[in-house]
C-alpha cells in the first residue's frame, strides 16, 4: 500500500485546517465563545464578514483537496471498482454539503436579524447532517477494505480503524441526538477524526511513491 505525496499532504493539510485552523479562526480571530449570546455572535460575524469570506474561500480549496485525497486513498487501498464509484459520489456530497453548511451561517448579511440568522443556521445544521452521513459512509468503505485486505503498517491500520469507529459513532449520534455538533460526543469524534487523518497522511509521506 502506497500513498502519493499529494494524497498524504491533502490529508495532513485538511486535518489541520479542519481542527487547528477552525479553532484558531472562530475562537481566536473572531473571539466567539460558548457563553456568547446570539446577538453578540451575529454582530461579530457581521463585523468580520470579510475575514469570514476569506476563511470560506480557503476552506473551499482545502476541503476539496481533502475530498480528492480520500478518493485517492480509496484507490490506494484497493477499493473495488464498484465501491470506488460510491466513494467518488460520497466525496462530492461530502465536500459540497460541508461548504454549503459553512456558508449558511458564516456569511451573514449586514442587514441580517436574529430571526433570519437563526433560520439560516438551522438550514446549515440540516445540511451538515448530510455531510456527516456522507463522510461516515465514505470512511467506512475505506476502513473496511484496509482491514479486509490487511494493508499498511500497524499505525496505519490502527488510525484507519479509529476513523471507522468515529464514523459509526457519528451515525449513531445523528440518530440519537439529531444535533451532532451540539453534543460532547460530536466534539470528541471530530478531534479523533482530525488526529487520525493527520497521522495517516504522515504515514503516507514515509512510504515510497509509486512511479
């Protein structure tokens, strides 16, 4: 099992941006906190609309790169042609739903009200559920073929298995709570996912690229 450097860097950059990058932007640059009132959060997003737009533009590139890397990872771990078609379809749904969800609540119009902002956020949360489901199935397919075929070293297998378990936990969380982002389990699975994706990318860099 070999990953190209392009695929490996896509996983590393995507994992870092989805975790460290987002935390730094929302809690550092914007200064959003869990205790903040909806009106305060709305005002922050309105005052930092340009910064939010730049962050979204970068996210489009990074998360599209990440989705492409997942598809390439599926090919590298010998996902069969039939299931490979599913991974490509799921990757498209995954990245498009994620970016739509982000844009619904990040890019706030200057004349937006609390009511309109909450309505947009509710739509974004619904679209985000689609992202969670699509990404979970994509990652389960990859994890299944890695473990079934016994590909990669022990570290690679362990962190791919973690991604598989995280995907199952996310699906259960969606069914049970209906609000995966608002639960402690959702935060834990997000952090585990980011760490696992980064480690898999680092492992990929240590393999020789196929010529």
